[in-house]
């Protein structure tokens, strides 16, 4: 009996997290202006397909997912890039996503489809850093043994797109973020390092985490 209960709970939880069901239950209000869909993560292409099927108005957009994880969409462009260490394809996709949400108006809506893996799939190093620096940082973090939430807090501090910075670019447009979580506690700011959701952490706190976990950051990440 206990096994049956556990199996039923498992099936219920998996079904609830299916993009088709979860997104249909969470559609934002339609805007007067344009609807721009962006996103990143291992489930982002499935989420994009589900959003297209549920949304009965015009839309366009771009999401980036892991190589081999693409799902065909009609109106949203799907790009594949590397995970867990970012590559040039992810860097270029991130640049294009930033361009798509720039120059919008109060009447426009940005829908961000975010899932686990998005941190690596949206590489966009902060000023003074290069893609190679961000790749080196990811190598160091992946070998550090730090929890995913800690790794994403550190990534936030050295990114031009994470930590809510993508949402800031979209101002004054409204931003709706739909998240499939892969982090304990389901803090949306930690999933994919929160491109549209800022994290209330300080640089001092991040420095403490770096020291606590003995993480040897690349020199460019110290500046």
C-alpha cells in the first residue's frame, strides 16, 4: 500500500510539472501591444511549444535550450547551445534575446520561459570579462561541490543578463516569468540565475560564499 501511495504521489507531481499543463494554468493577461517570448533552459523549448499552443494572440520570440533538446515551434525560434559549460552559440543567443526585449513600450509584454540549465545557456559576461572567463568560472563552480543555489548566486554577480538584468532591459514593458524549478526550495530567483528576477544578495555575501566553499575564481571574476 505504501508503495502504491508513493507511486501515485510521484505520478501526480510529474504530471503537475508538465509544461503543457503548468503553462496553460499560468497564462498572463494579454497586452495591448506586442508579445515577445524569450527563455532559456533544458525545458524551455517544450515550454515554448506549450505557450504557442495555449496563446491565441500574435507573438514572436526566441528561446535557447541544450543541444538535442529542441522542440519544433511555429512562431518562436528555438536555438541550441552548450550545457553545462557555455559556448559561443549560447553567447550569441543571449545577445539576441537582449536585443529582442530592448526598445519596448508600456503596452508590450515579455514572457520569460525559464527552467533549469538556463545559467549555462545564457552566457553574457559582465563588463571586463570575456566568454572565456565565464567558461572558466563555470568549470570552477562545477568542480567546487557548492549547491546549485550558491553557484547561481555567484554567477549573478558576474553577468550582464542574470540577476534580473534581462527584465531591466525590457522596461517599461510588463514582464511575466514562468518557471520550471530545479533548485531546492523553488526560489525563482535562483532558477537559471534569475534573468528576470533579481536576487536580494550583496557582493559581500557572495564573497563570503566563495570563501566558505573554497572556490578559486578566475582573476577576471574578482574585479
